[in-house]
C-alpha cells in the first residue's frame, strides 16, 4: 500500500510545473561612468532584456532610453552593460526586465516591472571594469532578429486584446513591435520610389539614394 502511495505522489509531482519568476536584478554603478544590470543564470533562460530610463518614470510599457536583448549569459549571469552613462548622486534608474524562459514544453515571456535604483554615490574602486568599450557586443541584440512578419512572444498570463498579429490575438499590454532606429532595417521599412504629385510634380522625384535615406541619433 505504501508503494502505491509513493508512486502516486511522484506522478503528481511530475505534473506540477512551477511558474518562473524573474529574480531581482543586481545593479552596479561603474567609475567614472557606466553601469551594469544582471540576473543569475538559470537553466531554461533563453533571453534577457533590459529596459531603463534615467530620472524619468515609465509611462506604461515603454521601451525606454536603454533597450537591449542579451542573447547569452556570461560568467554565470545575464548582464546588460553600458559604459557611456555618467551618473550623479541622487540620480534614479527606473527599469523593467524581460526574460524568455523554456519550461520544458514552451518558451514563455516573463516581466519584472516597476523597478528602480537610487544612485547614492559613485564608487571609486571598480574603474577597471570600464575600459572604454561600448558594452555588450557579442552577447546582445539591440533589435530582435529581423523577420518578414512580426512575432508575438507568449506571456505567462494572457488577456487577449482585439489586436491581431499573424492571425492570433496579442495579449493585452504586450509589446508587438519595437524599433530603436539604430540602423535602417530594410526588412521592416520599405523605400518609397515615386514622382511627387502637385504642387511639386515638376521638381521632385523620390528615389532610393543614400544621400536622402539615412538615420541620425537612433
């Protein structure tokens, strides 16, 4: 009888799936400028994204001034790095985190919202961590991999909205498209080539010329 009870308990345990929770991040301010935000690596994490703003709270689910996807862990942590931001005591870093987590069956998206970190002082003993490089290069993607159609990442709790992407209802409050304009992504934007209509039709033609098509301050 005891064997049957143990067997049932084991089978029940196998059917229970624990929901993933994004852990609190570790924020480190660098000297003379820069900062890192990281979470510990864990089996199942496929992507870590950081979204942050300085001295300005988020208005809903914004991308923020800092918005990067980290594609792999490094030294046991998923780490966002920026070596250009200069802080002053009293500055506040507002941020939210996003993690793609594979639970054995599906890859689901999880967020940790409404986070903030107050800079009380600038440490002097970690200058060796800022050697003038530009942050995550091999481990990050400023834009998600381009595709011909936008993709929707499922979230742990989905309240279907009227918006449809690829024929499916997106979740309420879910980011379905993001563009940081760090480069001209021709998979997302189409160059318009045409003669102008009046009153400019005698003087203007729109062509695909790099002198006319460019981006600044993305």
